[in-house]
C-alpha cells in the first residue's frame, strides 16, 4: 500500500525526491501511512479543497479493505515546525 501511495504522490509533485513515506502498524488491523512532501509541493498533494488527498485516502481505504485492514493517510510538509 505504501508503494501505491508513493507512486501517486510522486506523479503529482515537481520534486519527487522530496516525497517521503513512512508506514507504521499501530495494531494488526490498522496501517498508518505518513506522507511528507516539500513545502512547495504539499499543496499539489492535497489539491484544491482537499480533493486530491480525499481521492488518495479513498483509494487507500479500498485497497486496505480488500486485505481486511483499516488505513490512515497523514500528509505533512517536510519543513520543520518552528
């Protein structure tokens, strides 16, 4: 699932090298994917009114449901928070 979201995100941004994904498994039924993109590219990943992010979450939920799991997608920019 991580590779699926990574492929989509890298196609959307200007600098694909700045896209970083981390996958954690809080429990056996849940998968949490954290996506980080460059500060200039995070808006492209989220999309207008969050529609791109919503579409990615919908696709991720469908893939996870097929495997009997629940998936969570979190999107951040890669700039450190001050």
